[in-house]
């Protein structure tokens, strides 16, 4: 990675109530940090079942940032296991345990053990919205897309 591609790390205070390593990047260019399950005993996620899996992590994100909990592609592809509310949002003022809502869309039970990598965490800046009502209008200006959505532009 050259100097123009380096980014400045954001320092996030964390309380790790877990014996596992802190979330980490698997490769130098990974965007997501791997989150690990913090379980007292293994659990089995049956097909169609959802479960909140704790991580043991509590963090204080800087104002203007959120942490997004996203699925791990390998779990989704190989087992049909994904993050149900993807991406899950951790707000900057939340101080509780970072939990991951997993769902098994696969056809076989899926076992989760303490320390398993279950999701990934992405840190993202966001902008706050301040609504500026200039006037009341009955119709928004036209656009080439209009109200088309939910597959309106096709699949290819």
C-alpha cells in the first residue's frame, strides 16, 4: 500500500468482556473487522431460526460514526447463515453488548461455538440530516427514474 492509499485509523475505546482477540482485519485491504461469538456453551441454529449472538464487546464510537454489522460471505454461501438486519447499525451513543442477529436460511442445522467468526464490522462516517422545508409542494420535480424501484431497472 502506498502513502496516498493509507488512511488514518479512528481510535475506538472498547471494553472487551471476552477472552477472544479484538475484532481484526483478515488481510491488509479488508474493509471489515471479524466479529467473534462470545458464548458460554455452543449453540445450534436450526433452519429458519434466528438468534442473537453476543460478542462481549462494548464500544464508544466517535460522534459522526456508526458501526455496521454485516454478514460473512463464506457463512452465507456455504451454510445460508447471514445477519438478519443487515447491515445492523451500532450508534455512537450505544454502550451495550454488540450482538449479532444471525438467521439460518440453509437446510441444515448450523453450530456456533465460542470464538467463531460470525460477522464483520465496518466503521462508517455519516451525515446528519436537517430538513429545510422551503415550501409545500404537491409533487416533486420529475426525474428519469420517477417512482420506479424494487427491480424497476431490471436484472441485467
